[in-house]
């Protein structure tokens, strides 16, 4: 209920009313060090409610580390069965776009520049499913121990070449790549973010950099350079940001620990 109110931006009166009605049952088994640490003007009627909203917003890993002073490795196993694998396989052919229900088409690249760039083109559907319709390992060899300027220039040029390749593939198959997210961690930061600023001019694709942060420093509501919004609702290649000329570097963070554990 609280999530639905967040999406609709209607305030939290209904979820608060539900909590008031069921408070004893919902608070059962919980304990807080300071039961008076909450503010009614923020829509809270108990410290437990405030903490649970923080836990829900930041995620279990960050909450345990920052608010419970008890970092935990929250691992879980996914049972991989033939049935599960089959359920994830679509009937789409390579570079085939579904005839209806398409929400967003994007490309994403992971950089391991000593060996290759791994890129996928993905179609996100309105029913909250997604299909990888193309993937490639693009060979490259940029050693990390070369001078910083040389590393920057070689990566910048390589992204331009790869971007033009992606644009050509999309044009030939009659669809548009609406955003391209690129790994910008570590040594890649400056080159990727400068490229993202100029990518539409260079290859015709709107780009932004994506960088992983460990759970204990990641904040799901942290503001990014790309858009003044929560990370989990941000779209690569945000339309308003693209309209600004010389708008600066574009990047977004994600919780790398969460993705590692899910994988």
C-alpha cells in the first residue's frame, strides 16, 4: 500500500490509517532503542514505523549495516531447474522486436578492456518482462598500465566506434535504441562520462554511465547527476536531460552487492 502511494504521489494517509488500525499486531516482536525518535509531521506515529520505512527504502543490507551496526552477508540461492530456464526463454529471433507491448529498448555494455566489451540489446515490455534480443563480445585490448591520457583516448574512440555499430544494427532492423548504459567504474570513469555527454553527436545514441557501489555505501534515494530522482525510477537517457545542451556528465549508481548475490 505504501509503495502504491509512493508511485501515485498521493501521500500515505491510507497506509497510515491501516497501520493505526493494526498497530499492536504489526509492532509485535519489534523493539527500538529510542521509542520516541519519530516525528508526527513526517507521517509517523512510532519509531518502529519510521525505522521500517527506512529499512524498506534502503534495503535489508544497508539497514543492517547503518542502523543496526550489524553488517550481514545476505546471500540466498536460486534453484535453477529446466522449467525455470525454459520460462525465461522467449520465442523471439535475434534482433526481432515484439509487435506490441514494448515499453523501452536499450543497450548495456560491461567493460573488461583488457579483453572485450560485453554488450546486449534488451527490450523491456509493459507487462514488466524483458527480452535480450542481441548480444556480442567485442574484442579489444587496452592495457590498464598505459599512460592515463592514452587509456582515456583509446576508450573514448572505442566507445564511438561501438556506438556507431549499435546504431547501424538498430537502423537496419527498423528500431531505435532509446538509451545506452555503460560501465563507468574504476579507470573508465572520465572517458565514459565524457563520452556520454557527447554520445548523441558521436553515434546518435543517448548514453549514461553506470557504476556499482557496495551495499554499505549505496543509497537508493541518493541523487545522481543524471536526474534529480530516486535511482530505482531513473531511465537511462532521460528526455529532459537530453534537451539541455552541454548538460555535463551523466551517471547513475546501482547496488552492486545486491546484483552479485542475485546472480
